[in-house]
């Protein structure tokens, strides 16, 4: 398993990430979604370097050139609702890709809210057998929803590779995913990894609730 952390080297990913975290800029909901989409494009570009290409002869107005063409479009799977703007950015890069959607939401099993589980009661999935799959979820907190998603993928086929695309991951979440996917072709792509996961399973310093910031508070 591989892990790639984009903010280990300064780039425009760092710039958009800084705006996403900023409590003042977050008040502009359109800007927040826009920054998520921009980071989706950047992460998708990084993932594109790991896919397979074939050289093809191209006829130009003045002659011929050889250029690389993507051999097979990856399948993009969004864990909604928070992933939708991030997914949109990834889709702009892979604009011919099939897409899947999984509905996921947190459920507190304990009265104090400290025992968190994830419900997944909606799935719309294309064929993924022997495909490169990109799982888009901007916040990788505990890692449980990602692992449940990966386990559920077996009902639809065996992917060639699985790329977990996220904006911010917790160290605990990354460790959990690594432990659960040791024998699987999984790569994590994150703009940042934060050290702390609090008692309510929120990433600290993180950026807050990405779904609420993008679309408003849920009740």
C-alpha cells in the first residue's frame, strides 16, 4: 500500500487547502465548494500519473505526432454528500469515466455520541471488475466508511486498483485503512494528514464538517 501526501511540498494544493481550513473563508459556501472541486482536479491529476497509457499516432494540420492516450478510464465513486464537489473536480479530469455513488452518514450508537458508526443505505454502482477505481471522500476520519465501501465493492467485481482520494485524513484513519488493506492494491492520496482524531471522531485541526460547510446544516 502507498500513501501520497500533497502538502509535504508546497503547491497550489496547499493554497486551496489553506482556504478550506480558514474559518472566515468557510463562510462563503460557494467558495468552499469551489475549493473542494479544485483540489479534486489536483488529486485527480496526481492519480492520472499512475494509470496506463498507449502511444497513438495523431494527425495534425501540419503532419503527424505521437502522443499518449489513456488506455482505460477509471471508475469514480463518490461517498455522498460531502464528496460531491470533490467528486466534481475529479470528474472534470476524467470526463469520460463511469461513476458510482454511495450514501453514508454517521450514527451515534452511544447516548454521549462517542461511539460512532456509519450507515450506508444507498448504492448506485457501475461495473468495476478489472477497473481502476477512485474512491472520493474529502475527510478520512476513522477510515471505517472507506473500508466498508471497499468491502462492498466485492459485490460488483474485483477492481484492478483502488485509489482513495481525500482532502484531509487523520493519522488513525490512515493506520486503520493500511491495516485493513494490506493485501489489496490500495493507494491513499491526501492533501494533508492531521495527527488528532477527537472523541467524536472529527479530525483536528481538520476543517469542520465538510458536508455542512458545502450544503448547510443537516437536521
